[in-house]
């Protein structure tokens, strides 16, 4: 394996270590899911979204749509 493969393995391992520590911690609001829900106002708020929140949500959705297409097409989509 090359250096980049090891970097990605390290990065994934680091993410898993942080996420598992957050999951077993009884404190709420520390997992990645909970942070994303808070950052993008996805839970709990019944108030109208501010324009920047709508833009942030659109950017988040656009990124994941692009990433999914990128992975599924082998990078040959655009």
C-alpha cells in the first residue's frame, strides 16, 4: 500500500475512535450526527430558517449528491 492509503486508514481510524468515544459518553450532543443536526438546524427548531441556514442545507445536500455520483461513476460523471 502507498502512503495515501495509510493516511486514509489513519483518518478513518481516528474518526471511529472519536465517534465511539462520543457514543459511549452519556452526554448528549457530541456525536457527528448530533453535531450535523445542530449545525444545519435539522432537529427541534420549529422556527423559520434563516437564509444562511437554507443555503447551508443546500450546500450540504449538493455536496452529498455530488459525492454519491462521483463514487458511483468512478469520477467519470463531470
